[in-house]
């Protein structure tokens, strides 16, 4: 068991260079894992650089978002999320309320997940939130481009899971059993510039935590993301070219019995005069993978703060809370 001292209140989000991890040297890998460990205890947020996805490919994905959201409303609504049996497709402005009790968020989105047809065992079993994606006809090549990007982030997610395992003094392969076919949710988000008066408490994205294992966020150069530290202060998380912002979800709190944080974050109102675009990829283990405290985080008393669950239960619970219905 690792003895953990209390985390401090962070005043910034660190940038962690993954180049040394890819060197293959175990000492270098553990040095990167230690930086992840510190960030995961303080806020659960960190930037990653030298992660293996070219900057040009990242820019292409942001451009895909720009092109899609520039389409006429009629075209976007052809793939409206209400047409999907598993919450996939286009989400108009104010379709989601992340901060319960506040006005709807000032953003529009497009969402995909694991693209499973009616013959997949999970679809046949009625596993929540499984099924096929909706794909728009425009812009040209949208489906292929989005799927290519998801493949890249899937590989990156597997790499980050190995680093997280090392950061917890586990073997790199600890989480591999649940990641042969990880659950991937990809979103495109558009935050129009809000030049008119804003309703009280209404934000681009209200304060919330993510519920899964980890999120890899690609953001453009506008900014607006803020993270709450352990003292309750909001830390700006400005764009840094060539990096992803990685944050841990509620599932990592279960894995670590609360040692690793899943902090509140929000997107403040976009008053830049320009549209803001961001593209999060949510990375979780297989739906039926057991989520329970890892051996190195079990306290001496043996009493855990979180019951054992499954990866899928996190997803189903969050969809019900966010959308007011079961997935």
C-alpha cells in the first residue's frame, strides 16, 4: 500500500512531456508517471505534449468541427440526437445542462460512440447506450475523418492508461483487460460568441465533473476552460498549441478510493467575438469491466469509500442525469 500525503491546492495545470515515456526506458517511464501522479492528486488535470498525434491532424479535426457547425440548421438537424436510440448525433444550442439547477449550456455539439450494428452482442442484449452512430452527409468525408481521429485517440488513451497504472505503482498492463475494446465517445463542440446579455449562472458549459476514466480534450486558440482546485478557486486552462488537456473522471476516484481527483470544471461564456471549438474524447473500459479500488490504494482498515461497480453503470447514470432519460 502506498502512503499518501494530502494534496496541495494547485495554482496551475502542469504540462507533462510524454517523450520520455515513449523512449522505452523504465526509469524514464516512471519519471513521467510520477508527474502524472502529482497532477492526478492535486486536480486530476494536466496537459500532455509530445503525445504522438501530429499538430496538423489535430488542426484537421478542429476544422472538421468548424465545417460541420457552419452547416445550415436544417442540414444539422437531419442527424438530430432525438433521432437516435442511443444518444448519438447533433445537439442544438441549450440541449444540455451540465450544472444542475442552472440554465442550459450555451453550446451546440455532435456526438458519436462505438459504432455497433444490430448484430453486435451488446446491441442484441440491450446494453444501454449501444448502437450505431448517425453520420451527416456533409461535410464531405466527415465519417472517415472522424473515425481516423478516434483511432488515434484510442491508442493515446491506452497509453495514458498504462501511465496511470505506473503512477499507482501497478504494472503497466493493469488496466489492459478492460481496454481491448474500450468505450469511446467523441464530441465536437461549438461555443458561439455571446455578445448579448447572459442569463444569471448561464455558462458555455456549466460546472461539472466527467464520469468515466479519462478525457482527452483538443481545444482551439480561444480558451475559456477553467478548473476548480482543492481550495475552491478556479484555475484558467489556456490553450497550448500541440497539447491535449487530460482530465480524470469519477471512475478514477473509485479506482483510487478518492486519492486521485475528478475536479469540477467549466467553460466560461465566450465573449471573444469569435466562435470557440473544442473536441473531447472520452475513454472508458469495456461496459462490463469491474471498477473497484486498485490494490495499492486500499487503506489499512480495508474500508472503501466507493462500492464496486462497472464502467457501464457510470455511463448510464450520467446520461440519465444529463438528458433526463435512460440511455
